[in-house]
C-alpha cells in the first residue's frame, strides 16, 4: 500500500493493520528460518508497510499536538 492509502485510514484502523503486519512479518521470518519462504521480497514489503504506518501515526500525533 502507499502512504496516501494509510493517511485515509483512521488511527484505530492503522493500529489494527500494524498488528496484522507485525504478525505477518513474524510468520515470514519463521518461514525463512526453516527455508519454506516462497517470496523473500514479501519481508521487505511488509517492513516498508510497517514503517509507513508508523510514520503516518507519528504525523497524526504531531498534527493533534
């Protein structure tokens, strides 16, 4: 997803999405450790999505203050 898509979401939706992505990243790392990962680039994409969500959350917190 793009940052624009994340900016349109509410804070609650972003937090839910963040938890889901962190769970997915954990599972991908586990699959990678036991050599069952089909798409290694997915790890990179999930990490970037997590970073985008955290950035949008910090931006929204800064705008409220």
